[in-house]
């Protein structure tokens, strides 16, 4: 149960903030109840303003791969801040950040820093349209690419459904230029391209979907997407806002051995400060102003505090990768998923899940989850009870079923064991109706 201080804070927030929050899912509508308010974090733990401590698997929705308030990141930010928080002229930190991204993600030859994942994906499709002279983009049902108009489009079922806006305020003419097909469905994508291929500027995909739970690509699927795009002269954009530096240093491209033309980043590369980036083939990136005609700018882009935090995080990841940190995160994620599935069997509750790199997902669903239809078949009300049960046990998962869980480099054996023990009690209580 959310404590009195958080309840009071939420009531006050609702007077002046829309829904009491600055991003809708924080309002807990998907699980009911009221949000806990953060007071501070330390490593894998978040403390709320009622003094409750949670083992945190939300991790600010992905950015905090080093947990909360990592001393080296805090030091980098504070030291940088004493020299000035923004200049509006270049700093060397920005070059270092770009060099770091290019070094780990070989398909990225040039980078532009922005302030959010939304800005990154929005700019990447502008560039793709300019580069191809085509207007249409293809996205997959259940993939999230931020809140730009072009991406707030959900599919009608079936191939080549013309987009209908998910949100009032998105012009029909914009939504129509976004075509959607189910994730992990090569046949549907082929059919769409057979019909509209010459009009399609780009396919954008979360190489491991992290916004319908955690759903990995079928073997060969990303290669197929790559080939289909090539056959029709369309660009392939990997939205690695979640997977970048979270599946491994080289993100999904390294893990699956598929190269994108353009890649978007966010979350982990900012280590909890507002950041995004897009990059890719040199010939494409050179179309961006000032080298080329495609406009995109930002007052705070490449912000020194964000660069300092992100660079520190990436350097630490490079070191930690040598001692197997990504394998460790994946193994911990698998233990949570396996426990969850075993308990489901024991108590007759439908469960499935997956873990890859520093991401994992838990579904109250029997069958394999491969796309949005199977993900959204997960029992949401069971998830809500599970979520609140775990929260009461001091374990914080995402306050919505169709989100990924996030492991960090600072979650250890003790946190995993506490989480498993809590899961055993909560799943037992769920089985009692
Ligand atoms: C979070 C997310 C975005 C949007 O990033 P913001 O920083 O919230 O604008 C885009 N794509 C993916 C895959 C994301 O998970």
C-alpha cells in the first residue's frame, strides 16, 4: 500500500500537474492505486517519501544501468556542473561521447546528440524521408518510438492497415503515412512491401521489443527485415533507445549481427540525464544540417552534464563487460523469469517470460509471447495484483504489464534472492483467488 506521505503528495500534485505526473504511465492507471513518490535512490534501491525501501527493477524505465546515484556518475555530474551547465558552443565531451558510440556500434559512423529518445526517432525518420524521397514509414504493432505524431499510430489488424491515430491531435494525413504490421511476422512485412515498397522510406523497429513487455525477435527475423528493406530501397532504423548498451556494448546490432542504416539511442547513454542520439551511415548523416539540408537542432543538445554522466556510465560498462556484467544481468533476469514460471506451474497460474541482456519480462499468459496480440493477452488484473503484492514486499516492477523489467549492474545475489522469496509469497497469495 502506498504510504500516507505519497498519497498526500499525489493529491497535491494533481492540483497543478496533469494527472499529478509528467508522463502518463507514472500515474499507475494500469495497476490502480496511487504512485509512490521517490525521495532518493541508492544502488539497486529506491526509497520513497514514506521511508519504504524497494528493490528497483523500474530503474527510471531503463536509463539507470548503474543503479541510483552511482558515486562515479554523481561525481562526474557535480564536477562538470561547477564549470557551467550549458554553453551553446561545442564542448570536447560531445566529441568523446560520439566517438564512444561509433566505436561500439560499427554501423554508426556519425552521430547527432539530442535530448530524448522521441527527438532521436523523430529526426531519424525525417532524415530517412529526405534521403529516399519517399513518405511512408513502417512500424510494428506494439513497438514504441516516443510520442512524435508519426509514431502514435496503432495497427488495424492485418497487413498494410492504414494508420489510424492513437491520439486526438495527430493529423490524419500524418498517421496515414505510418504503416503497421505485427512484430515478428516476416510474411506480413513481405506482403506490405510487395504492395507499397516503392513508397516506403524506412522500417523502424525495436530489435528487442521493450514496450510490450520484453519480446525478442524470432531467429532470423531481423535479418529478414534487413533483407526486405534492402530489396525495396528502404532504410532500416533500429530504435535502440532501450537496447543500446543494455543488451551488450554493441546493443542489438552486435547481439544479432544485423546492421541498421540509422540507429536511435537514449536512456542508458544518458545515465539518468535527459539524452537521446541518432546516428548511422556517414552518407546519410551528412544530409543533416549544417553538412546538408535536413534541419534539426537543439538549445541543450549535447548538454555537458548529460555527456559527463553518459560517458562515465559507458566507460564503466566497457570495463565491467570484460568481467561479464551483461552475462550476469541476463543470468539474474533468467532466474527471476524461471522462478516466476515455476511458481506459475506450481499454483496453476498461466505464466511466461524472457530475459535478454539487462532486460526481462514477466507475462501472465500461457503461450509464447511473440507480438503485441500475444503480449496483450496477458492477464492485466493478475499483473496488477502481482505488482501491488511485490510492492508491499519491497520490490518495485513497472506499474504496467506491457513494459520491460530492467536489471542493473548493481543488482546482486542478495537482491535477487530477496526478490525470489517475495515472489514465492506473492504468487502463493495470488493462487488463493
Ligand atoms: C523510451 C523510448 C523512446 C522514447 O524516449 P523518450 O526519451 O521517452 O522520448 C523511444 N523508443 C524506445 C524504444 C523507447 O523505449
